[in-house]
C-alpha cells in the first residue's frame, strides 16, 4: 500500500507565477489536509478537504491560495502570483473515513522556492 | 480552544544520554495523543500514539504515557543515538468533529557522538 504521494518534491517559481502542488492520499483515505512549514517553524494547518468538499479552510490565506480535492485525481493546492514569503515546505496528510481516533499520514512534502 | 505546548528547543545531548521532551495539552474532550518525528529534509512520521488515559505508546525505544491528571504526554528514551537527531512534534486529535490534528511547535533534538 503506497503512502501519501506528493509532487513535485521541489518546485522553483519566479515572483508572480503560479504554483500547483499535488497530493495523492493513501488508498482508502478520503480525508486530505494541507500544512505549511516555514523555515525554522512548526506546522501550520491550512485546509481540510474531503472529496469535492472543503470542510475547514480556516488556515488558508484569504487571497491567492486555493485548494481542491476532485472526485477523480489528486488534491491540488494552488498558489497564484507567488511572492517570496510563500517559500516553504508544504505537506499533505491523509486519513481514513472519520473514526475519532485516526492519526494522519504525511507525504514527503513539496519544497517551494520563490525567486 | 485545544492546544499543545512543548518544551523549547533546541535540545543537544550526547549519545547514550537520557531524553525527555515535555508536552502538555489543553482539550475539552478526551483526545488521542501523538508524537510525530521529522528527520531532516523529510515529512512527518508517526512515532507513537495513545488513545486513552494511562495508555503507554512506545516505538523504537521511545515511550510516552497519557497522563490525564496532569494533561501531559512526555516523550522519553533511555539512551539516544545520533540517528535520533530530528524535530519532534507532540500533537492531539480531539475526535469530536473530524480527525483534525493540532500540533505543538516542535522540539529540535541534536545528538552528538
């Protein structure tokens, strides 16, 4: 059973470009979470999605950031018009259908560098 | 709201020293508690967990006991190795709505030979 997969592992963008980060959850997992980790800082929750639904986006910046988890295919975190402050590691995690006691399983992360 | 507090880092230890990383939590319900580890350049991996009071989670020589009376989940290891150098995150899932996990700020551990 493959783990959570993220791609690309490293992404370089110039200011003003768009960044698209992809996450494929573990098989059988229907919940996806995105986190951002700034250099020398902890994990900050961004958004929680189920298939075709955004459940909690309380950690998402109001502008330029969006996320989706379509019926088919991976979850996408999209950052429009990137700025240098967006440089960070972005982690995706997944969990099975809710049971109240689930841990989250993390992908290896995408390290975004904005030049 | 729910929260997790960890001891400040970085922590530097000599090989074979005893390790304790303190973690306390605030939660309204009966959360599950976790320790995750992040090795340099990698994502987080679940190290151990405990789902109810007095449970002891253990893995790779690490252990932590769910103490409801002190709302704590301290991580311990009797003899650390250089390969244990990583960042350790204490976390909780309150299980009331969905499996939202709240992470502590992380504690960086460096083990020197």
